[in-house]
C-alpha cells in the first residue's frame, strides 16, 4: 500500500511518498512520527484517493493536516512536538545522529493499514570526523574523502557554547570541509560566555589554516554567532566569505557579551522594561531596537576595519520575535555598503530560529540561563519553506566565493530500515 522511493536518505534529500491499492475516492490519513530522543514528533495529512485508489503526495493537496498545499515533503517539513516533549524544549541534534521516522497509512476508522520506517542521515557516510583537543581548543573537523584542499566553512557555535555538530554535519554532506568548536561550558573551558575572550575564535581559525587540506575559508553564524562572525571579519582579512542569519548588529548586555583583549567588550545594554510578553512568550524586538538606536563607535562592529575583499551574505526573517529583522538587516547592509563592501541580502518569512533543511520549526524555547520562554516567531509552513531557500542560498554563496567542492560518492543505501532498540512506536 504505502510506497517511498528511498527509505534511506540524507537530511536534505527529498523523498516521494505515495500509496496504492486503496478504495477509490476514500479519505485516508498519512501519519509521520519522528523518534526523537526527548519524545516523539508528528505530522499528518488527510488525503482523498483518486479513482484508481492511489494517493501521491507530490500531486494531492491535503484536505487537512499540518500542511495545506501540495508538497511532497510536507510531512517531513511540518513535524510538531507531541505531549511527550517537555514544554519549551528546543529540538536539537548536537551529535548529528540519524533521524528515524515511522510513516503510517491509516483508514477513516483509525485502523493502521501499512507502515514504513525511514531514516535521514545528517552526515554523509564518506565524511571523516576528526576530533580536535589541542591547547584548550576543542572542536570537530568534518573532512571529505581525498587530499584536498577543500573549500572550508567554519560554523561558529551558538549561545549554549558547547560543541554542536548537527548543522556542521549537514554542511559537510555537501562536500565542504567544515569545522565547528566549543566556546564555553565544555571540559576545562570557561563556564560562562562573559569569561570567553574573542581571541579564542581567532586561534581556531589559525589552527584550521595550518592544515594542508584547508582551502579558502568562509564563516557562518546564526543569531548571536553571526555577531561573532561579523566581529571576526574585522580581524581576518584572509577570509573569503561571510554568511550570517538573523545576526544582531552588535554585542549587547547582559545576554551576549564576551571579552576583547582580556576586558569586557564595549556594548549597549538592553532595557528589559521594553520587552513584551505575548502568550507568556518574551518578545525582545522593542528592547533591541532601542539599544541599537544608541550605538556609538565604541559599541559597534568596526565595519571599516573589514577587508573590502570579503563578500557578505546577510539573511533576516520577517517574523523574528527577537529582532526587527528587516531593520536590523538593512542597518548591517548600509554599514557594509558605506565601507565599500559587497553584500547580498535575503529577507524571508520565518522566525529567528533558521536551521538546516527539513528541520522542525521552533516558535519558542525555554532559556535555562535566564529562565524564561523566548519567542522566535514564524509560521511553520512558511518558515520551513524559507529554511530550504535560505539553505540553498547559503550553499550557492559559499560555492561562488570558496569554490565548488568535489561531489561526494553515493553511498550504499539500506532497502529496509529498522528502528533502533528502545524507540517508542
């Protein structure tokens, strides 16, 4: 009954879902369950079979479900948290583990007629992971097969500070040499962000440059990581590309500040009285707008110190609950143009959290450090489509300025997938 063209694919690869041998002109439910470590996620669509008793998700529009238009990847794109997942949990995949899914065909009387198990790999099997632990530098290199040199992306870590491999693994599965690192709260590194000196990131860049298989280098950063990336561009004229998504235009207190040359970097302070709560979710847009309107030379990124040979790509979300996405993006664009830089921008419908293709959309998450639910914004169906377009734009930009990496060999794909032991059906 159920058919999937490939049950074993990379995260970014599309699959074709269909069903046959059904009663003509009858409604059926197709349910997708993602077996996540912290509880199941789900999506579904109700679809009417055609006169031949067939359903094709690349052709058929759902009657209802978690998505609303014809979309062959609609089920994988619109996964929702079930009640098993703690309220405020932020879905992540720090170890780049495969995601396993159960696809079910269900009758109008809720009888399970058929089911298939799927797997999506975050890391291409030909990629080698090289762990780095040297002189208080901790990170992971994702190296493609061959001697190189390869175009290289450095994926700057997020505000958790810990080593997170998920996004880097997906970048590497496109053939790039990718490096990510831990910044704090990891092994013998400082416990808090404010104790980290930004010079540490430069040490990581120099380390990567020393490797014989490292070619041109580009930096990537999301949110606060993007602010770090913009800062690093002022220190590294040898960079060949910079890509940032929803990056605040400057450092800010008390949530995102580090040290420069051993002293706290100069930055503006957010005014918490301007923050707004909507359905108990904190929206920080007014406080960021107020703070960044007061930027002075000593609290701003030194855009004029960035080499004019470094091209920039700046992406912003229209429904960002944290930043005024368009205004923040345009401010960065204007500063770059004023200082003679080439800059590409992309404005998309979506929230602050913009991740890899077909990753579950997150509208909010609990901030364990500050103890509040932080709103990200974004409508699921629009946001996941934007996520895919933004990802494709990132890849094209890096290929243009770093070089196109050699194509990775296809891998031996499993014909039948078994759920790992302990997975809950």
